[in-house]
C-alpha cells in the first residue's frame, strides 16, 4: 500500500462513515435499529453489488471481538451501578442457566425438526442464544423502562458472551466431545468468576489512580479510561486465560460508578468510538455475507431457529431464571421479548468459519438472516410493548445530568448541571435549593446569555448551572440537586433524598 492507495481508502472510509451517521437519524425516524442499515450498507458494498471482496473469517473474528470490547466498555460506563447491583444475581442466572436452556431448546429443534447433525444443531443454539450488548444498550437507552429491568438486561448481555464464546469454540474444535460436559461447566465457572474478580481489581485500582493523578488535559481522561478497559480485557485473557468480556464489563461498571473528573466528556468520547465500532462491525459483517449463497432453504431454517430461540427458548429461559426472584409476569414477558440479537451471534458464527467446520458457511448464512428478520421484528415493537405491559419508568424524565470538573488548587469541584424539560428544578429559586453551606451557584447559562444569579433567581427548564462545591461536600450537593429535580423544593418533606433510583 502506497500513500495514494491510502488516500483512496481514507476517502471511501470517510464517505461510508458519513452515510452511516446520517442513517442513524433515518433509522430513528423509521423506528428501525440502526444495525439493519449498517448490515445493508455492507451488503451493498460487498460482492453482490459494488464488488468489494472480503472473505477473511479469521480477521472478521478478531476485529469483531475488538469492537465488542469497545461496545461493552461504553455499556459499562453508561450503566448505573445502582440499577445493576440489585439484579446482578438475576443477570448471572440469565447469562448461564438461561443460555443453557436456550441452547438446549434450539439444538433439539434443529436436530429433531430440521434433521441437522448434533454438532451443527448445538452450534446454532450456542451462536443464537446470547443477547447482543450493542443492540440492548442502544435500543433500551431510548425506552425509559424500570431501572431493574434495564439493569437485568444490560447485566445479562454483558456477561453471556463468556459462556457462549467458550461453548462455540469447544464445539467448533471438537474439544467438548473429548473433555466432557463437566469440564466445560468448570471452565465456564472459572472464566466468569475469575474474569469478574480480575475486572473488579483493575477497576478499583483504576479509580484510585485517576482520583489521585491530575492529568494535564481533560482529553486525556477518556483515553486513560479506554486504555484501562483494554488492559482489563487483554490482561484477563492473556495472563489468566479468563473471560476478557466479563473482566472489561465489570471494570467499566466500576469506572462508570465512580465520580471521576470530566464524566460527561468521557462518556461522550466513549459513546462516539462505540458508534464507530458498531458501524465498522456491522458493515464488515455485511461485507462477509454472501447474499447469492443464501437460498430459500436457509431462510426457512432461519425462521424455524428464530422462532425456537426467540419465542420458545427465550421465554422458557426467562421463566426458569426469573421466577425464583419473584419477578411478575409482565416484567418477565418484557425481558424475554427484549433479548435482542445483533452483532454477537454473527461474530460468533465466524468462529466455526475460521475453524473450517463442515457447513460452517450455512450456519453463518442462517444466523445472518435470523438477525436481520428478528431484529426488524423485535426492535420497533419494544416501546409499544413496554407501554402495554406497564413497565415504563415514571421518574426517568426528572433525572438531571451533572458533570464534575476538579479544581485542584482550590480543593473544590465545579459541577455542571443541565436542567431537562421535565425536571422539577424549573421554577425553584436559587435560595430554595438549600445547598450545603459553602456551596455556591456561580453562573447560569440561559439560551445565549450567561449571568451570576441571586438568591431570588428562578431556574428554568433548559438552564445550565455551574455550581462550585468543596470536594468533601460534592456528593451531598449532587444528592440535593437530584432530590429537588425529582420532587421539587419540598423534596425532603416527601422523603426524597436524591439517592440513586433502583
């Protein structure tokens, strides 16, 4: 490759990226998950239309895993720990027992109904059973469901990659037949438990370092956090041979929970590179697909397997996993239907391709069609289903975003508070906030104007406030602002203390 070839690649890549960015707005208007448009772009760029040849399954496998690490990092950073913590046991059960039930159901349907041999049947079950972190994170962030439902779905999608990656790899190489089921179960437990512990240690150490080391620029904090996430993934995989996906998700959860400097800037940066990873991943998988190779038989198999995994296997898995936690039927129904498939099944389907398993190309084609059809069916229906099942979160509109920037030499923090349209901060006077002594509202930005407020200044929806608080009073100040945002000036009388909602 010379510099002229590089210029052409950069031009084509930038054009594809711009089209993909515009497609996000189009998909939002149409109510379609954006991954469908990205997969379609890959198909158009591929051998069936423009003619770009891409058939390297091993490269797709490696790049797919790298993209999933970024997606899990963004998911962990933006997931609220208070939502995940109470339902983490349920997420672990869904990621283990739930996946096992789903794999068993799909494998039996594939073998006894479709007549496939057991290796292909188990492969189809293992590949299609895990929910996809990118699809779950992107769709559910736009549907204001109850925190514990969102937490359970996000925890499951962050943890179920480990057992399924291991199962697909062992089935593809034939090792599961040689080593036996008990060996596989032991490996899954070891990889999940030790991987999560390793991720916890990396996250805990990272928070301590980032709080004590003042970096020279705000732009270095996002880079440091992304680097630490990759250290967690690669360190767990290389050093301990555990699940890097479990490690990076737990590390990101801890980093997202901590009140680190420049949180909003960091989340915006990671959100941007997560979009880039999703776009590149789905376009690449679209390039890898061969529409001319997909026949009506493959579509029929995809429909049968899709119904088995989405309706029978998924609902059975959720019922067996969630009933012991006394979850009501409407919440179980939503969790079952919201188990979206996306990039993860297609990436997992590249493993048997790279191992040259017989009929692996057919597995890939069936999974590709399944993801297209059932994402198109499930994604747009989730807002309607959430309303019908009455699982929407009534408090979501009252939450307020607060960013923290350290003022090192003053021993204080500057809080940037954005007041949303439904926040009950609107209409409250500065004096009625009753912030801790020593905390001051230093500036209000309203439309194009900025001014220093007085005690009688009334806040409005859309205002941005700059609040300066001594570092020991930072958390107390944040809790008070959140309390007023949810319950108004008399928040304390209503028992609202501004703690994280569960």
